[in-house]
């Protein structure tokens, strides 16, 4: 399996990096796995736990209110203290938030807070545990890959429109879209580079007349959460993998090479 040797690791994003100070992201996924296991030992209901995490990410005061009311305090204390476990994966978020213009401060993606990042990180893993089996059983499976995983710093992307959006033409071995697409195709999942398609229209189009559609998403953490929640609302089995950092022009002002954990993709689709 190809892994780019030309990207210096660890890579740093505008507000997070799953590498922290390591040369790979395995530590991050191990940490998340242990946190979810600890949460489920306290609160075994996965769907119920998901609702709690989602509510907490929308209302910062929710966790403290539940602690004061002594309702499953161990769980809410654990969720309130996620910084001690996940703080190493956050980068310069205070300066980022302080530097947002008035108009950009209303962008829910760009204005994601530190606590929301921590909650989103474990929400992604929990959703994967809940929906992985249904995703694998889906009659049709698609994957939405971000444009920022392309090898744009070394050559022009040769992807072409096909079906619902652009597809990789395997023009560069130094491209994570190429590597991810090969894994996905081997597992009968249709990979698309999300360039022009409207996610809402796409899901409506693909589910008309079809019994079962599964979706795999790859994106920066805030965008991935947005997409996964949309799938859940539409009763679509969804799994997702966060980019190793947020490095596209929206965050950084210019394009920077990015990575995703290919082993994690393999584990989700197998």
C-alpha cells in the first residue's frame, strides 16, 4: 500500500493535528478507542451516548448542568475533562478563534471550539461503531473524498467528472486520493472527489428507487461531523475518517499537502 514519503510528518493543521508530536496517527486512534470504551462502560447505550455527546457539543453548559444534578456524574466528568486526553491534538486554536473576522465568526465550521473538537473526535468513532455493520451490508456504497488530499503541489489533478462527481484517474502515485480510491474500489465502494455535488441533492438522487445506500466520508473534523449528522438524519448508514489535519485554503489561506490514515480506511471497510 502506498504511503507518501514526500510529506514531512508530523503535519500541522490550523486548529488540529492527529499526529501531535508523533510520526503517525495511530496514537490518536488508540486514545479515542480507549475513551469510547471507558464511556460505554459507564453508559452502555451507544445511541443514548451519541445523543448526549451531540447535545454537549451544541450546548457547552450542558455537561456542567448534568454534573451538578448528579445524573451519571462519572460520564459527564469524563466528557468535561477530555482536554487531558486529547489536548495534544489541538493546535493554536485560541489564536485562530481570536483572529476570525466578524463575518467568519458566524461560520460554524471555522468557529468550532476546543471542547467541540474533543467531542467531535469521539463522536466520529462512536458513529463508526454504531453504523459500520449496516454500512458494509448496504447494497450500494459511496465514498466522498476531499479535494485537499490531491497531489496538487506537484502536478495538475487529472480527475474527471463521472456519475455524481469527479473520480480519480490515478495520475499520481504521490496522492492520497489515489491510494484511498484503490482501497475503496477493492471493497466495492464507489469513490468520488467531492468537487461540485450538493450533498443534499446527491443523497436524494442516490436513494430514489434504491433500498439501501451506505456513505463513507473523509473531511476535516467539523465538516465530517456535519456530513455524518446529515446522513443519520436521512437514515443512511454512515462511517467517516477525519483528515489528519485541517490544511486547505479555507483554513490556512493557501493549499497545503494533507494526509489521512489509510489503515483506518481499511479497517472501516473490511
